[in-house]
C-alpha cells in the first residue's frame, strides 16, 4: 500500500502547483471576465526566471537551503509583468470573447518566442537542490520535504485568498466589481485600478506556480501549452470563476494524473478529458460554478 500512497502524495503535489495557476485564471475570469489562454506561458516564464535567479543566487554563495525563498521571490517579481500585460488586455474588455481568445493566444505565442530568445530551445533545469531538505516519512509513506513545503504554500495561499476576498475591504470591492462593473464605477470604485490589481495578482499566482515546480521538473517551451490543457480542465471541473472549484478541480486532476501514470500511463491525458466530458454532460457549470440565468 505504501507505493500507492506515495503516488497519491505525488498527485497532491501536482495539484498544489496546478491550483496556483488555476486560481489566477479563476480570479481574472471571475472579476474581469477574461479567458486568459496565456496562463501557460506565464507559468513557463515563472519556471525559467526561477531557474535563472536561483542559479545566479547559488553561484554567488547563497546557502542551498534558502533556495525555496529565492524561487518564491522570483515568482513574485516576474509576476509584475502582469502590469504591462493588463494594459494590452485592456483593449479587449468590451469586445466579444473571440477577441479575448485570439489576443491571449497571440500573447502565448509571443511569450514562447521570448523564452526561446533568452533561454534557447533546450530544456533548463536546476541542480538537484530539491533533496536538500531530505524526505518526510510517516506510516511507511515517504515524500520529499520540498514537496510538502510547496503543498503548504498552496494551502496557505488558498486560505489567504479566501480571507482576502471574503473579509477585507479590498476583497469586497473586487467581488462587487465582479458582480456589476457599471454599478461599482457609479459608486466611485476605480474599476481600472481594480482590474490592474486583479490581473497582476492572477499573473503572480501563475509565475509562483511555475517557479516552485522547477526543482522537480525541467523548464521547456512546451510546458506552457501542456499546462493550459490541465488548467482549463481544472476550470471546467471546478466551475468558471470559483476559487473553491479551482482547489477541488486541481486535486481531482492531480490525483487522476498520478493514478493514471501508475496504472496505465498511456491514458493519463485521456482520463482527464473523460472527467471533463462527464462534468460537461452532467453539470455544465462545473462543480461549484454558477449556471447562467
């Protein structure tokens, strides 16, 4: 049974990283009603930049055990690219969804070229630093301590986002803007500033996810495209705009991938599509999404 639970824990780690990206996607859609196809490239950017900054810091004598803090900081800093990106996305706020999809897809393609220009076409990877903290074991089940730390970060961010959106004044402003932009503007809320903050925060969540995953995975130009499929599977399963749905959907996708890889690797992606198809048939709005009136 121990190998089975080890696989499940690996799935939880994948779910934690996927949740960070999907929660950014959900936040942007929930407030701005923008379907951001560029989320995968933003994730890849976080991974590449995390490798660059961490490798530089280690070469300058940074103690190895501090590398998770460097990765987290790198994800936050490069996430500020959401500021100029929002200026670009702003041009399609009042346009049909087809314009959103085309523009964000174009941004994804441009990011791939940017990554290729700065880091080349070959995959990039950190030295084996993830085992610096060793492993944690309990009841015959073991897991790298770094993976546990990433899961803890994802849980902490989920709790923090729930508190921020539900209890703070700024969070209430965000929810009010999401419900009715025109009424919020009429009441004196600076909708433009809200959108800048939301898009940048959503971008940061994606780049943090990319940065935190690279000790266990190589950064490649294809990783963004692969991530888009999983992120939108999470969104479909959980429901568009639902942060709770992002958490549950990420856990489902992560566990399905882990179990498929264990028992029948050829069906890993097919299993995800099967779950998505089942949700679309029986609950089109997703597990926690709101059906359109």
